[in-house]
């Protein structure tokens, strides 16, 4: 059997330390890569926030324009209703004038054709 000497133990210790140092270096590299990934994610998140703000602003702008258009449509509907009432009144007046004119023409024609008709009544 072989005996383990202090020198062998020291070499083993040095070897283990060097391996652990390499592992530590690898972990540091991995950590630095994760830090870079975190930075990229933060950049992406900030860009998404900016895009969301732009979308929200545009949505609010469109919403306000839509509300303005609804108000204008309501105003126009009121004007159209008012114009409809005016046209109804104009139709009534036009029918009355035309009816009166026709009645006057018929009475004039009757008087012309039968001048003695009204005297006998």
C-alpha cells in the first residue's frame, strides 16, 4: 500500500483549488452574460412602455375625436329634424295656396259659364 504524504495532499489541494477557481471564473462569465441579458430585457421593457404610451395617446386622441363626431352628428340630426318640420310647413302652405288657386279658378270658370247661377240663389 502506498502512503499519502504531505506533498501529495498539498498537490491535491492545489489541484482542487485550481479547479474551483476555474469553476468560479465560469460562474462569473455566466453571471456577466445574465447581466447582459437583464440589460437587454430592461431595454425591451422600456421600448414596450414607450410603445404602450404612444398607443394610449393615440387611443385617447381617437376617442376624443369620436366623441366630437358624435356631438356633431347629434347637432346635424337636430338641424335635419328642424328642416323636416319647415318642409312640412312649406308643403302645407303650398297645398293651401294651390288649393285656393284651384278653387278661385273653378269659381271664376263657374261664374263665366253660368253668370246667372249666383243671382238665382
